[in-house]
């Protein structure tokens, strides 16, 4: 009797929504409203160009969310009366930010590792939040509805980019054909997002009984599917059958049939308008490129213009047709009897058939048998899918080079941003990529084998543990947790071959959902421990989270201030404000974030320029100071090399300038500009010695040039071994000016 009463009390608590749950929902509401305006909190900060600095502020808007989440975690956990397995999992999760903190003493790039450390704390906070909120099913349902609502708005808004009503740089890109990238400005990321919405749609269509809610989901099915087709994401098309098979294995036969019918019809309807919409997108893309080429502002068109309204009507009409089909099917669904099919292995029938159909479809596609059925843009894109294409070969090269890089720091990695800091040195040819295009590789490089086993192994354990409980019927209202398994699984599967997890939006979603699954591990532990020991452990964890919240508050405040100071200094520079005001802004920012590479680079450049113009010793001293600080903070960055070279040139120290270029050729072996600059400098010295009749030094300079050319030729020879399918943006051939120098020297 007491056991039954206890179970009823637990179920009532699960269905109740208190103040804490509403506050948690509010925080997720803020997160969901913020991310579309911040490029999905893309962690695109880096050291290769000034444009990467743009993303620093974007990622910190996401990191900022970790502070109130940690406070909510503290408020919830402090009331815990017993220790459960989920609490121990929450403690173990702290190992991830701990790894980044350890690497802060030895990171390949201190700047990127600090961002990664802050980001890992934020993700850890969402993971623990998922664990603690897991018991509140009503809150979880509201979160799914809210996520879907915001997601639907994003999908609808994204058609505005396609039809020219709105403009965002790279919301439309051209690769084989025009591709819709939306607010992510990356087609594969948008595709991954659309797959999460598709999973929610088909799940809700087959589980919600209220007709109005069902139709609200139904009307979005075609817009989601046609948007997915417009991304032309081969990775998404490859992963979609895998995700579908996993999803179908988790539901009964009736729901499997409904899901399959809805998705097939939705894609057939989407294919009927995909070609027309793609042509409209191509026209908009060409218009944008024409404006940009002419240095003119990009003009948008009215919603009611003829170029726009027909596209909107196409999407709306097909969406309504799909909604009507769903209405009819759902109305007569229960009248179809499936009792004779409800055998033990019935759930395997459709997934097995889907596997066979997927294989047959892929073979037919490769044979060109589907070309007459599919739209031209889609068939051409999918026909190019093979292991001998540029994108696939390039990814394999990334992975091969990554493993070479990883061997330098096998156990705990090189800290956050290791790939960004070192990929130039280890690359097999002159590609440009700030991402290794795999979450597993990224983890391996940043946190080593320990981090990879912790995160990938931890995720796998929690997913398997949840599935075990799910199939054993040990989870109350278990179907309400299915989406919290499918959403992270779909993102993680796609992230094996791409960098969706670099978007904190996706990373937050994954860590939170995995936390929800971990929250089902409710077996009591340490039951025999004394109350004082329980409280000691509990307040120890509370203290840990409080320290993390304070650290994150200080870190984000400093990051925002430094970012603002740097941005303001650039505005003052363009406005030709007094020199001391510029440097005051930068130095104030540097006090907040010591070692900030962009601030140090700008200070070094400002003082070097001032010294060049005036020759004042104080400017030289400061230029040397900030250049040395930059080299010390980011020794692997081209920012450091350029600052070192600029200062040496200003000081007319040719030996130091030559040394800077030698370092550059070592660290950036396929950056042709460094080879050419080194040759130009050596040639100028050669001319000087020629005029002075100094044959010994003249010969020394010529020998040095020959060595540079030999080094270039040796590396260029490696490029001849590459597949003809590989295309690289950066050239590795001599300019006409360099050719003329080499011709004069008879090299």
C-alpha cells in the first residue's frame, strides 16, 4: 500500500509544473528566441582573418545563457533529498570543462581554448539542466512545442531569402546549383535543423489526438521537406534513411505505416514544386551577385511582387493539400485493423523493407534510372555522390591530416581550436577550412583520447541505458521521451561527417537532450551514507556550480567588454581620431582579456605605424612589447608572423624580417605569399649587394633564394600526386612578378 501511494505521489509530481519548471521553460524561451539572430551561436571565431572575429560576440551570446542555467541547477539540486545515479552522472559530466581547463596551461591557441572552455561550461550546464528537468513531462512537452513553433517560423522566414523578400549574406549559395542555407549560412547545418523538425512533425502527427494540433503540424510538413530538398545536402540525404530506420524501430506498426505514408507523400508533393522554387532562388542569387559585383546595396522585393507571390502561393497550396491528406488519413486511420500483423517481430517489417528500398534507391540513382523522375538540380547533385568527388576526397584529407596532428597530443589533445591553430602546418595541400568537418575528430584534437571516450562513450552509454529501460518498460510515459532520443541522435549522426556541433545551438540541443535521457537513471545510491555526508557532497556540488557560474559571469563580461573596445577602436581609426584615444581603448580591452590576439595585433600595428611615421623611440618600445606579447600568446598564428615581419621591416632589420618569413614557410607550408615575400626581400638585398660590388653577400642571397625555390618545388611536386577531382582555392604557383625575378636570376 505504501509503495503504491509512493508511486502515485511520484506520478503526480511528474505531471505538476512548479515555479522552477516555468523558470527553466522561460530560459529555453530566451534561448530559442535568440539563436536565429546569432547565426545559431556559430563558434566561427578563429585566427586566420579579421572576419572570424565577427563570430566571437555571437558565440558569447550563447555562452551567456550558461549563467542563469547554472543558477537554476543550483536552486533545484539544493532541495534534493537523496543521491541518485543521475546526480553522479551530472558530476562526471564536469570532466569535459575540466579537460579544457587543464589544456589552458598548454593549449595550441590560448584564445580559442578560452572560448572552448567557456562554451564547455555552458554545455555542461544544459546537460545538468536536462538531467534535473527530466522528470517534468509537461515541461518537456511544452519545450518541444515551443522549439517546433520557433523552428516553423524560421522555415517560413527562410523562404523570404529564396524569393528575394529578405537578404542575408550567404543565405543563398551556389554549389552545383543554388542552395538554401537560411540563417545558418551553411546548407548542411540548415538541413540538420530541418531533419529535427521533420522528426517532431511525424512523431506528433502520429501521437497527438487533438485534430487542430495535428493539422497545425501537418501544414508544415511540405515546407520542411521542400526546404530540405532545396539545401541539396548530400550528407542529409545519406543520413535520412539511417535516422528513419532508427525512428521506426522505436514505434509500433501502425505508427510506422503512418510515418512512412506521410513522409513519402510529403516528399512527392515537395518534388513537384522543387524545380520551380530552385529556379526562383537562382534568379534571386544572380540578382544578389550582380548587385555585389557592382558594389551596390542588395535590393529586396515586395512580398506581393510577381517574382515573389507565385512562389509563396506554390508552397502554401501544396502545404494545404498535404494538410487535407493528413486530415483524411487520420480520420479513417482507426478503422484499419492491424491485429493480425501485431506479432512479436512486426516492428521489424517496415524498417527492414526501408533498408532494402534505400539500397535499391541508391543503386538506381547511381545508374541514372531516377534522372527522369527527379528534378534536374537534385538528380545532378545526387548523381555526383561518390567517393571520388572533391567534397568527399577533401573530407578524407581533413581526417588523414587530423590524425597526423592528433599524434602530437594523444591523451588530452591540444585544447580548443587545435585544428584552427595548426591545420596549415599539417595540411596535405593548400585547402582552406577552419573546421575538420567531424565532431569526433574535433573532440579528438581538442581533448584527446580521454575527451573522446568521455563524450562519445558517455553519450553512447546513456543512449543504450535509456533504450534498455525503454524496452523493459521501466520508464513511465516512455513515448514522451522518444524525441529526446531522436533529436540528438539525428544531429550526432550527421556531425560524424560535418561540423554541426560547432553551432552552439545544435550542441546545446544535444547536451540537453542527452541530459534528459540521463535523468531517467533514478536508482538511489549511497543510501547507507550518513546525512552529514549526503549534505557535504550536495553542498560540494552546489559550490562547484556556483564557482562555474561566477567564472562564466566574469569571463563573458570581460569578453564582451574587450570585443566592444576593439570594435570601437576600429571605428575611431576609420574616423581618424587621436592616436592616444585609439590605444587607450585597446589597452582597456587588453586588461579585460590579456593575450587577446586581435587587440594585440592592432596595438602592435598601431605602434609600428606610428614609429614608421615619427621614428619616436617610445613607439618602437611599445610596438616591440605588443608584438612579443602576441607571439607569446599565439605562436602558431599568422597574426603573430605578420606583426613580427611588419616590425622588422619598420626597424629595417632585414635579418629579423628574413627569419619571420622562414618561420612562416615552416608553419604555413602552402601559403605562396610568404615564399614570394621572402624572395622579393632577398632579391632587394641582392640588388643592393650588386650595386655595392659585394659578390660574397650577393651570392649568399642568391643561394637563399634558390633554397626557397627548391622548398617550393618540393612541396609543389606533392600536389601533382593528388586526384584530379580535388580543387583547391589557394594557388601554389608563382606570380608574374616573382617569375620575372627568378628569370633575372636564371633560376
